[in-house]
C-alpha cells in the first residue's frame, strides 16, 4: 500500500512544471526573466528542450502574437548546446515578447512534437503568467500635455556602420594622397625599411683593397687605376661629408673643403689635392706618372680615408682603433 | 708614352701661343671695367670660330667690348645698327648700275669685314636676320651670280636687350642655335661702377692698342683644334646634352614637362669647341670637366626650349642647366 502511495506522489510531482517523456529522457521548459513589466517593456521567454541526440523533435511554432494581447517582438534561431551526457543535447530559443495591455497575462504551454521512430508524441511546457503595469497617472494634477517620444540612446550597433564608413573614406583619401605624392616624387609606394648603411670608410677601404689586389697599374691600365681610386675617394667624400663630389669637379671639391676648414685638416687636404689632381692628369691629359706616384696615390687614399673617417664610440679596454688601422694600412702598402 | 710626350709638347706650344690671351685681356681691361666673363666669352668665340649673341640691358658696354676687341686685334670692324627698315641688301651688298662702265657692278655690304657687330639684332625683320645668319653659317655671300667668301677671321657679335620687346622680331629658335654662345651680361659691382665713373671722367677715354693681327687669331685657332679632349670628357658633354633631351634618364623627372626640346648635335659640337677654347685660354693643352662647366651655360642656354609649364613656374633654361650640371656625374 505504501509503495502505491509513493508512486502516486511521484507521478503528481512529475506532471507539474516538468513534463517528461520516455521516463526522464526528454525535458522541456519555458521560462521568463521577469514576472512584472511596465507596459510596452520586453520580456525574454526561453524555450528549452533536453533530449537524446537521436530523437527528432519539432520546436513549437510560436505566432507573432498569441493569447490575444502578447506580441513577439523578436526571436532567435534555435541554439544547440552540448550536455555532460554526450548522448544528449539541449536546444533552446529566445523570444522577446511584450504586451501593451496592463494586467495579468497568461503564456500558454508550448508543445514540442517528438518523433521516436514511427511513434509521435508531444511534450508541453508549463503555462506562465506575468503582470503588466500601466503608467501611474496623478489625477490630482489635472490634464497634462502629451509627452513627445523619448529619444532612445544611440547604440554601438547603430553607430558602427557610420564609423566603418568614415574609416573607409579616410583610408581612400590617405591612399589617394599617398599615390599623388608617390607619383610626384617617383618613389616606391611601399618601401622596405632600409638596412643600416655601412660606414663610408669601410666601403672605401674595401674598394681600395680591391683596386690594390687588381694590380691595374702594374698591367699598364693606368687610366682605369686612377679613375677607380679617384671615384672611390669621391664616393667616400659624398657618403662621409654629404658633399656631392661625384657631381663636382676636382677644383669644386677642393674648394668646398677649403671653404669649410673644420671638415678636414691641412694634411688631409694636401693628400686629397694630390690624389685628384694626379688622377685628372692621367684621366684627361694622358699623363703617365712614375710607379712611385702610383703607390703614393693609393697610400694617400688609404691615409685620407683613415684620417677623415667618422670616429665610432670606442669600447673601454679595446686597443685604439686608429693606431691598429694605420698599422694595417702601412702593412698593406708595404706588401 | 709617345702620347704623353705629345701632350707635353702641346702644353708647351699652348703656353707659347696663348700668351696673347693675357695681352688682349689686359688691353680690354684698360677700356672695360669688370665683365671678366664677357671678355672670356668673347675670346672663346674668337678662338673657336663661333658667333656670339650678347644679351643685357642697355649701357653695359656690350658694343664697347666688341669694338675694343676688334681694335686690339687690328681687324676690320663694322657696326650695323639693326632697324625695322633694314634690308638684306643693306647688309650683304647689291648690284648697282655703273654708268661709267655701262654695266652692273657689285657693291659689297658692311658684312665684308672681320668683326661684325649686329647691334640690336632683334629690331630688324626676319629676312635681314635670316640673311645674316645664313652668312654666319656659310661664311660666304652670293650677290648676283657671284659667290664671295668672307674673310677670316669672321666673327659676328650680335646684341639684343631683354627689355623693350615692342616692335622687335625675336630670333627664331633655329636661328638662335647658329650662335655658339649666348652671353648674358649682368650689372657691374659697386666698386666696378665707381671705377667706370672715374674712367669716364678722365680727359681722354682710354683706347685699346693694336696688339695682334688677324693672322695670329687664325694660327691660334689651329692650336685650339689640337687641344686634347679625352673620351671621358666627350662622354660628359654627350651626357649633358642628352640630359636636356631626356631628363628622366638622368633622374631629372621634374623637368620632363618643362623642356619642349633639348640641345641639338650642334650644341654638343659647340660645347666641345668652346671647352677646347676655354682650356686654351687657361693655357692648358687638354680639356678638363671645369672647362666644360665654365662654357656650358653660355653654350646651352639658348638651345633649350621651355614649355608653357616652365614659363608658368618661372623656370628658366639657366635653372635647368644648373640642375643638369649638379646631377650629371663628372668623369
């Protein structure tokens, strides 16, 4: 007898808010986020069903208005989410509902259609109710003016297209401006960041080494020899002092150094003058210098570069760079 | 090695032959104050056989300089004032009927001389300009059925002033090209102007002495032809002239729309000849880039056609040449 009573109690409990099918396999639920709203406000109605994955169901077809005074403002798509039990899943849909009539409103049960093989069944949610409150009117103050609609605050969703539009227009203007500038200057539209340039004296010394190793004057290629030595020095001057020596004549280059006496000392100027004037004679006057002059020109070129190079910061404890380099130059020449 | 000796010999020869340059300069400096560039340009034209167009406002001693040069060389000199009613026959000469001989005889015009000063050349109509420029080019004149060679040295120095353009006939580009040099004369400095006043207040204005003969000029011209010009210099000249034709190739893109036409091959020839003459004046037997640069402005300024864009932007041919000289790599 006791057993019959307990089964009866359980059945009564289960037939209340939760309607189950196939003995706890399907659970349907309808819930609202508030039971009291102001007239015209919106409520969120959530329809949920938990079911085995292989069970076919059909969500209730909620019309745009139901119960004569409840309206559906918006509805989401049916969302599927996983459950701990991997054989089961949960489907849900959000509905935004409202009512423009004050008073108590009933949300009727929603029916989920179930299809287990050939067998059709359904599961209903619990009916819900909510209270819609009207505006309180102070009748003691008498008739009042009609209030104009309140302006709603601007949401990000509304503003986003305008922001994107402005960004797009700005980008187009920037590209047009950049393109015109590029057209005018004839420089590449996008350039890779340049590698830090090698110091001018390193390039010049390397070039002088190359000229020395080529043994040009020994092969009687005097014009080439002097042209290359002079061009190396002129390129060095261009890189080191920002004097356009490649576009200057020898006299103009010397003149520039004479005008700016702080650039190089007297000794270096003499060496430069010797290199350039001798090179000019060989290049333009078919002058044949003595072999000693050929050596001296190269030596002068080495010394000129070393004496006028831009000093780098010396690391404490390191031997003086200039001394060691001068020794190297002396060795190179003696070779 | 032999070539080296040649250059040495040439250098020595030039040292000897070019000594007159200092003497002429000295004589001219007696009369003309300052205007070193003008005197040098006149000598360059004289030694390279190129005609000169002088441009400057009135009163800058253009005529006086040419007259002094002619005087110091003891050459025949004629000054022709170009006017709107001048006829080619007034310049070249014509056939006139001799009643005594009962035949037409040739009456040679003032152009049959060594130095012609065509004063204010742009005041004469195109047919007169054209006749003169033809004579400049051909160095001969045909009157009737006979062709007469003009005596050497034959040098035309024309003047024009950049103001008072009303009622003038500007020289067409093709004809301006026949002048080897177009020299623009600037105002003297304060000190020079003071000296000019002092010179003009003297009881007797100084006169240049005759220090040379026309034959000496012809001899000097032969030496100028021997001045050595290396291939590197020739390439430099070609680069400069090509930069006026194709500025883009020389990273002078900004002048692409500014130049309507560049220097002709005659420009290259003139630049080379003028550079040689300049090297001679500097008493050198070989040309260096400085020589090219020194004469480049005078040789090139009238050989570059400017577009409307250039004129609208106030870009002159001098600006373009200066930029070219600063851009083209010196050998």
